[in-house]
């Protein structure tokens, strides 16, 4: 059943949070700075209740034998195996997203053993759900953040900008720690004039109504 549109919220903005999962925070594949970043993001979500018409959390949701794992020939330690503690959404952030106003949902990716899906838009079902929300909530701005900044956030950003050319993307860099210290994500931001890495003001171009 679809969530009814909340009349109190400012239309037009989506918050897209990439893979805020235990394994990437303090589990098998931790991103430096992720604990503070995800706790701060939870606080941000609570503080700006009403800013986002829609909040999407993505989650790596791998089979036990996923191709990206080192014992399957991939580059990463086993992480975010479906239904395990490591795949859980960071509880403080989950609470913040679902206790604040607006349409909130979790979308899985990387569910097939032989397919890597760094970008959420590589998953056809997830990409379709995001596109449907963009239309339904008349989204003109997407704020993107999450883990890891240089891997899945960057891949999702790059593909999202291609697939949704009418939407302006903004990276919330404070909530997007990277394995490489931020080099790749910052380079991408600097080479795309339409992107801003600032997180304030929250409601520029918007009026209170
Ligand atoms: Zn993964």
C-alpha cells in the first residue's frame, strides 16, 4: 500500500542514503569515520524533519556466496549477507528515517550472486521504485550520502545523474565518508558544476508552505 502524501512537508526533495549498514560501519568492512558520520546523519534527519518528501535507504543484500567476496574471487571481505546482523541498517538512523515525516523506504541491491551493484540504479527494481517516487513526489532535488563515499555513493550519484537528468543532485559530504579519504568523490564533485557539496542552507529556493 502506498504511503499517503504528507501535506506538512516541503515538496520536491528526496534524501537518498546509500548502504548505512553495520558491516560498513563497525562490522567486516568498516569505512573510516562511519560511526560518527551515521550518528550525525541520524541527528540531521531528525533536525530537518519536514524537509524531505521522500527518504530512501539502500542496502547491500548479498547471498552468502556473492562474487564480490574475496573467497569467491572478489575484492572485499564477506559483508552485508542478507538477513544477518552485518546487513542491518544502523539502528539510530533507521529510527530517525522512519520516525520523521514523509515517505520512507528501504531498497535492496546486490541480491544476485553473479552481479555487482555498487550503484542502486543498477538494480532494476530499486531504480524503478526511485523513479516512481521522483514522479509521485515531484522530486527536483536529491541529496545523496552514505557508505562508502568513493564506492557505492559515487556510483549511485554518477548513474542517478544520467538516469534522472532533470533532478539536481547534491552530495552531503559530511555524511559520506570514503575508504580513500574522499579523493574520488571530491574530484567528481569538483568536475561537475551542478553539484554542491554544502549541506546548508537546507531550504534554499524553497518557501515555507
Ligand atoms: Zn557489497
